[in-house]
C-alpha cells in the first residue's frame, strides 16, 4: 500500500532528480522523465503565500499563474478572490479599449460571483437535502458561466484580441468551481470528467492564441535586444507544449529563415509585412501616433517593446493549463490511493513549527504513482 508523507522541505533526492533531469515539474506535480512518467511528488501552496515568494522551485516563480498548484487549495473563497483579480485586470484593459470604442461586458462576472456564493452557502448547510439542492443550483449557474465565457473566448480569438487570456482564466475558474462542487458532494468521478472536458476546451483555445501571439515571424522573440529575457530555450518550451516532440535544434531550424528575414519583414523593404500582420493582442493601430507618412515604424517599435510581456503571457497560459491538468492527476491519484478528497486536503506535516517561512508543501508517495 502506498502512503503519502507531507513535508515542508523538498527531499534531497527530489531536488537532485530535478537538477539532473531525471524528474521534471509540470503544473503541481513532479514526474519521472522516462517510462510512464509516474508522479514522485505533488506540490501544494502553503496558505497565505504570495506567488512572488514561490522561489523554492525556480521555474514556478518565472511562469506565474493565478491558479494554485493543487485543486485542494482551490476552494470557493480562493476562486472568488482570483475572479475579482481578473475583473480588476479587465477594467484596466477597458481603458485601452475605450480608444477604439470597445466595451467589455463585466455583467456576467456578477452572475459568476453569485454562483460561488451559492456554492459556499450550500456546503455550510447541515441538512443534506438542502445542501444538495443548493449545490445543484450552483453547478447549473457555473455551467452557464462556462458556456458564456467559451463564447466570449471564441469571439475574441476571431478578433485576435488581448482579452482572450483573461477569459481563458475565467473559464478555467468556472470549471474548477464546478469540479469543487462535485468533490464536496463526494462525486469525484464526475469532478474528474468535468476537469477533463475543460482541459480539452481550454487547451484547444490556448493553442490558437499562442499561434496568434507568436506573430507572422516568431523569430522576433529571438531579437538580440531580448537576449537577457527570452532565449532559444524559452521559445522551445512554448513550442514543446504545442508539440512535445520538438527540441531546441528543431525549433532553431524552424526559425532559421525567419531570423534572417526578420529585418526585412519589419521594414519598408517588405511594406512592413510583419507590422501589418500584428494582432490586436499585441498592439492596436489606433494606440500608436505616427506622422504624415503613417505609423508603421512607430508600431514596430511599440510592438517590439511589448514582446517580453507578451511572451510572459504565453508562459503564464502554459503554466495555467499544466496546473489545470495536474488537478486531474491529483484526483486520479486520490482514487488509486483509496482515500477521500477531504482526507487528501487534510494531509499536512506533523511538525508545522516553521511553516510561516515555507511557501510549498511536498506530498511524497512511498513509491512512484501512475496517474
């Protein structure tokens, strides 16, 4: 029988395996690189830890996501807090969109919040029948939210808009909240099915959005001015999420011609071909003032200045979907271990004396788990 040991310190063998390339982190799990890619560690955020403090595993800090590392810490209060953060972000984007006479409909966020409040109240009820009825109402509202935000995403993808990322995160939160409802009702199989359905929908849209953000010439991200921010290895990580068979050499070959054509693509020599194909997700034409000769050169400069932040958005989207997918492996593992979701959430180190200085909890199985 496999047992789980929670600890606030990363075991030396896990740290060494990560350093040596025997293990790799994807979302909230650490897996074996070879074979069946079995899980050797689950990661869980320690409550009240800032994302900026998650430095124990370096790549976590560099690819931040609003999603937690484990679904066990993505309760309704956490989802509500993150939803409010997304609303704030959208309100900031709204100021940019006002310049092109576009408005964001934030009304459905109020409906989403109401669904979360209903779910929270449902599981505070003592009477089983009342609890279940209210939970079903909450689930129905969350299903409605999923349909609404998926429709928003598809419309914004057609516009190549900068709103896609926030709507993808909102859709993720809706699926997570729905899954939590099923978990609280002890319907773990249904929760897993809903997360799997969400993963397919969200992954498909992320791929489309990455293709947009990579621009007509992805070698722009390898421009010498970004050498301290974006290297070939980082660009390879993006392409490997799209196609796991790719390595750095393959990505370089994909970009070889692009690297040498970039200067021409961005200049008057090609009629500013790269600039003319820039998506609204990077820069709106109306945002950039030009001269009597137009604003192509100014748009190129503004777009290049924004590319590091755009690249961070791509990394964040990939990190988010990897965490979302890790939630599924979490539920599969719980089933294999023969414990309830509540028992899983209560796992904690015996000695919590120094937890205030720790940012991650490591759940170590006594043997690698296939999930």
